[in-house]
């Protein structure tokens, strides 16, 4: 099976992470939600990744390797 490889060069890199959750209490229940900044970061990443979705879903196990490159500011 052929692999898929790609590089995404993003100018506006999200600075929020999925761990940044919001909490609110409604009655006796705690509601967990994504903060607006976190939701925006997820949307940006999904938008960048969606063009690389394979035409057919892979069957069986896959390997994912991710490299993060950060600019020196």
C-alpha cells in the first residue's frame, strides 16, 4: 500500500490547545466545552487537513508520524 505524505506551511499557527477546556455548572451537572479560541484552532487544523483525506478509507492499521516545526522568534 502506498503511503501519504504532506507538509502544511501555516502562517497563522493556532496558539490554543485541545486541553484548554471551559467548564460551567448547570444544575447539578458540570458541562465541559471548547473555548472559542480552542474551537477556532480545531477548525483551522481541520480546514488545512481536509484536502489530504484519502479517496477510500484505509483498511487495517496505519502509522501516523507528525513533525512540528517552530520558528525561532
